[in-house]
RNA sequence: CGGGAUGUAGCGUAGCCCGGUUAUCGCGCCUGGUUUGGGACCAGGAGGUCGCAAGUUCGAAUCUUGCCAUCCCGACCA
């Protein structure tokens, strides 16, 4: 099997596709715009999901599950939200097939099985959830309601890309209800921080926390908070969003509660989500021309051990030694695989596990055993060293931590090098075309100007950074006064 | 959804323009052997709805039409 990878310099998009496919994360499917997540990719998602799930629960949330289908009348209740998603909805109109009388063996939609009311396949679940919450919330004592669901959603995208934008994808969506505006805003901010902590600490991808402009805001939200990451090609990627929904959904679905003063009030809402898109961010933030680079904390496999044997008699000796090591690794909670399969030689295995991004590789043969050492190779720097077998699990544990730090620091340095200030339109355009990355610039605060900049350069305002420095200046396009810089970038 | 490209064994491909024996080659796979410190070698072998469906023809991988999927560019997009 040819495992030649396209290089980043030759064709960045193709490089990305090659990593996803040849790295065994996902496959194309027979369904337009939908992909198959393969076991290796799904194991990565499971590790991400499990950690996030723990963090959600640590902040007081519980999981539930709501239906895939949403009656059209519910879907349209919150107008802005419905409008925002209308163009990308899949709709169920019938509930039965029948044999084609004119073409035996083929099926057609039974025209007599038309639904009274069409069902929308959820692009997000606010509608069905708020319709349900109406029945669950009567008093301030029922609040806050802090629920998350792990689910699939469907958005009928015109153009899809593996993990980054597919018609169906996996995600989690948190939907909370609160008695006060302040509490809902605090929740929105808290979950943004949870996302940022997760992405930085576990995925080793540095993010910028910020607030979206009105143009980029979630349909139906009062405010959308986001974390933005930078990819190696200089394009930004929205890695997660957290929305303060105000009372928009409470009013649309008539969700009121009795407060302590015995007065009816509409509840305050938030929603927040991250998706399998994060896997795309992970790939594009760290990987190189040899393949994927997995951050140890969420890598499906942290360590692979490859035996190097000469003749049949040495194999059992190495197997026996490794068996002990594997037990020790597992005792320390290290995800390890011993690949003693006989159908590939060591060199082939080395290349294969580099492609898959396994953080640490251990090779050992008789020569090593005699000297009580192994060859320890790290994926991020490709460095190899000979280390003692004594205390090896601890050595590896420390190395995994070091790799996690290193790839984060590398991504952070790259991100920081690629935030540049622009003080004129010419400079802005030049930076965008020649360097990419985030461009920090003044903007007059209007949607019109933002649209014009987007039309002319394809750059959008990624966010207004949190705790942004206030600074008088002039909008790079219109010259109108501006009180702070915002971050522009071309984005995925 | 518009423009461009692609689809032949698990992967990568030749053949297609100009229709005509048994569809080419490499990798991988299976068997046996030799091997194993950076993508091993020898010998033998298996594997094909030529993306799908109609049509033209004595005859279609090759020509025509429709459809499906993928990639790139655009439009679109929390």
C-alpha cells in the first residue's frame, strides 16, 4: 500500500486529506457529505468526549437525550434561530416505502404515507429542548437546569471536508436554564473556560477566547462567545462556542418560572457545543509531513513497542521481556501496544506509527536486552535515545508529559508569531495575503464594514478578544473612530 | 448549487482519443523459504459488477445519455 503523503508545502488541503485517510482516522462513505469515523479516529473522539464529559459533570451538568426529529412547528418557533438554519435542513416528509409497481425489486416513496407535519432532522436542538423544558420548569426551585447531550446533528452543507464540515457530525450540546441574567452569563463564560482549558490542556492547541460580532453570532443568541485556534496554514478555526441566549427561547417556547416574590418571569438560557471538528483542529495544529502528531493526553495509543529480533529463538525472549514492560506501563495508566506481528518489518512499523502520530515508540532487540536498554523515540521531535530498562515506565511517563508540553509550546509560539497588527488598509491586505494568521486591527463596529472587508478579502472578524485592551484608533477600512482592536483572519 | 477534474483488484495505475483474443504494471494479500536496528528478498498463487443504469453496436473499460461518489475553485456556512 502506498503511504506517500502530500507535503504541506505542495498542497495543504491534500496533505490534510491524506492524514485523515491514510492515518486511519476516517473514510469517505457512500453518502454525500457524510464520512465514516474509523476505530482509530473514534478512539480519539472517545478520549476527547470522556474528558469533556468529566469536566461538564464537575461543573454540575448531567446528560440526557432528546429526539433526532423536530416537528416543523416547533423548529420555527424561535424565528431567528429557524431562519439561520433553514437553508441547511434535512426534512422527513414520508414514513413509508413501497415496491415500485413498474419496477420490481426497487422501492419508491409511498405517496400515501405523507406526514401530516414534516419533521426536521436537528441541526441543533434548542427547539425540542426548550419545548420540553417548558414542562419541567415551574418554580425558581427548578433552576438552574444544567443539561448536556451527546448527539449527532445534520446540516446540509454545500461543500464538505473531512471532520471540518460534514453533513452529519457528532457533538455535544449543553442547554441550561437560569433564574437570572447574571447567572446565565456566568454559565456561558464558565463553559467557554471549560472549552479553552480542555483544548489547551488536553489537545495542546492554544486558543483565543473572545466574543463574536453580531454578524458571526449564533442565530437566536444575544451573545456568542468563542475559542479560536490557528492552523499551520495561517487560517483560523472556531474550536468551540458558548452562547448567552437571553430570554429569546424562553419567550418563543413560553418557559416561565415563579420567582421568590411570587412573580412569573421568563428564564434565562445558554447553549454551548463542541464537535468532531475539533479533530480537524488537532490535525492541522500539530501534524507534519511525516503524518499525524497526537497529544499524549488524548492519543488513542501513547506508546508502541516494536521488537527487533534475529532468528526464531530471540523472539520469545523479547516477547517475555516486553510482556513485563506492558504490565508496568498499564499499571501507570499508559495506553500501550506491543506490535510483534510478523507481517511487517521494523522499518515499516516505524513509518506506520509515525503516520498515526503515536507519541512514543520503543524498539528493542537482543542487543538492547544484553545492555539492559531500549531505544526510545519521540514522535514530536523525531529524537531517539537509548535509555535504561530500569524505571522505564516512569521515564516514559515523564517523556509523555514533556511531549504534551512541547507540542503545546510549539503551537503557542506559532500562534503568537502569527498575530500581527495592521494600521492601514494596505498593510491589512498585505499581511493577509503574505502572512495569514490573525490580524489585530481597528474596526468601526458596524456590520456593513465587516461585510465589505469580508467581500474584499475573505477575512472575517474571528472575535473581539476577552479582556481586550481599550485603545483609540481608526477603522482600517472606513477611518471611523474605534475603541479597540479586533482579530481578523481567513477561517475554516 | 455553478465551473473544473477524477472514478479500472485493498491502494496507486496503463489501456479510452481511433470499439475487436484471456484488461496492463507496481505495491499489498495468500502459500513456502530466507530474513528482521528505518517502508526486506526469492519462488509460486489468488483476487476484476472497468463507479451505477440505460442506450448505440455483431461486439463497449473505450462511443452517447442519465445518475452516484470524491477532490479542487467559487457561492453557502454557529
